[in-house]
């Protein structure tokens, strides 16, 4: 596993969202967990009413994680500093 431990797992959420997209992310996170990683799935936090907004919250998690697993077009959906 090396030095990567915390993995941000994402897929398209804001455009083209479907139940299948969310399921794919959860399946990937489950596989990562079984391999010894600690996955973070932003889809599970979309309903939080966060001061500063969900995007800021999500970007802070990306900064914390060792890797980002993008199942489709995450890079075109989120812009973090």
C-alpha cells in the first residue's frame, strides 16, 4: 500500500448525477477499505448545511487526502486551490 492511506473517491455529482454514479463511488470505497485504505466519499456529505459551502468543505478533504480516485470527470467538476 505504500504511503497512500486516505483516498478521496469521487464521481460526477453535480451534473449528470444518477443513483448509478453514487453506487459506483460506494463500491469503489468499499473495495479501497477492504484493501486497507481509508476512503472519503463526498457524496455522503452533500446534504450538510456547511458555512462556507460544500465546495470549500470538499476541497479541504482533498488537501487532507493522500490521493484522489476519480471514477469519471471529477477534474471538470471541482476547482480547488
